């Protein structure tokens, strides 16, 4: 619901956008002829309206945390929130309550609490806890879009495909509406409580926001990758400007695409060849696609013979050419490909013809 409403932060932003989303859903439900879709729109609109009321009460409950007088007061407010909003007998509430109890014992330090300290300590201590949630934490690796994993934190985050026109994406020109048309329609949509059309000029900011979410979800390590060549055509690719900007910030100097191609700066950028190691036979089943499988099989220690055998199996012309090459150049004695005649009847005929 928060993603659909486009909520980023701030109490006013929550209430305004949830109300606009509820109104938009009501209008969509009135316009549709599909009864099932109308019920869904009505249900989601009711959720958005209920969310406004819930958040108004919730913001009032957390208001004492903005200027608490003691850590014990902080713990009492947080305890009450967890007890009220956590599902009954939820095992995930127990480690959260332990963290809150730890906050309540900080009065002995003589340090007065404030909103920033409470937020920092809660974030640090809760990050050390781990619980299974939806598809996250159930397996060794979770594959997700950036928005799909928004709000989740991971020990290691790998962001692939950081190439120009890939991330950030290329924004094609609209053949129907110009930028001025979209701005005019958005002005009318704001007055009517409808959803706004995306603007071309806002696309770079949106892409940069997504990149910041991806970076912020990594707790211990972050791996940014890009493919140097097109898989099909073999043409070179340009790394994303987000990647060069990130490398420049870490290196403390300007890092261009040409430096990345050379594997520089050392220690920060590593160039990984397509076939970087020999694959064990039992590892071949883990190849991602046919290209990686063929690369692993045909570049190994016995890859040369396997390449020839494979091509001979799929091409009769290649098989005959390979056979001719083997008989012509890889035998010490003369054979048919050197002009030697082996057929007995031909030898007799040649003797009769030229022995006179």
C-alpha cells in the first residue's frame, strides 16, 4: 500500500498520499464495469482510509519519544507499542522486547535520551536480531527487485547489470504526450485526486533514489557488477554513471569507464574473466545457462577434444574436414590425402598403363 501510494517519509506525506490513493481507488471502482475489480478497489480504498486513522493514532503514541525524560520512559512507550500491535504469542516479539529492556537500563550511564539516540540504538541492536519474514531469511540468497526488498537489510547485497541504459534505464520519448502535456494533466489530476503521470525529467531522480535504497540495504558488504560485453553481439558496454560515481566517492578521485575496464583502482575494482577457473565435473549442474555451461566444458583441460567432438556431431562437413586434417597432418606415413593410392585394383591398372 505504501509503495502504490508513493510514500517516502513524513507524517504529512503519509496522510496526504494515502487520502489521494483512496480517492483514486474509489474513482477507479466507479468507472470499472468489472464487479470483481470494483470490489478490490473498494477494499483497497477502505484500507487506505483506515490507514490514515491508524497512523494518526500511532503518531500520537510515539510523540513522547521525540523528547523523552529518561530511558525508562522510552522503554515503557516502546513496550506498550509492541504489546498493543504485535500479534498475540508472536515469537518474533520476544527478541524485540529484550532490546527494549536493554534501553531501559541505560539510565545508569547518566546519558539523557533523545530521538536520534533512541533511533540509532534501536537500529543497531535490532539489526543484530534475525527472523524469517516472507521469502527473506529462508534461503541462502534472496533474489528481488529493489522496491520488492525495500526496508529489508542484508549482510551482503549484489547489484548486477549496472550499465548505461540498463540502470539507470533509458527513458524513451513519448509519441503521444509531450512533457508539457504531462505537466498540465498532472495539475488537473492533483485537483481531482487522481494519480499523476511520470515525468521524463524526474526519471534520473527516481533512479538515483532506487540506487540509494540498494546501497543502504547492505550491512557488511556491497558488490556492484556490470558486464563488459553484449552476450549476443560481443559489443562493449558502458558502465553506469552510478557505478563510476560510487567508485569515485570511495577512491577519492575521478574514476572513468576506461579505468574500470582496466581493473582500476586496484583493491576496489576487480576484473573477472568469463572463464576464471576450471570447473569440477560435479559443478557443471550449477551453470546458469547454456553459454556458461559450454564455456565451462569447452575451456577445461580436455576442452579441445570436446569442442572437436561436439562440432563433428552437429556438422557432417566439419566431421569430414576434421578427419581429413587428422589423416593428412597427424600421421607419419603417407596416405590418400598425400596422393598415395591404396586400392589394389588401381595399383594394378596404373602398373599396366605406365610400365610399358
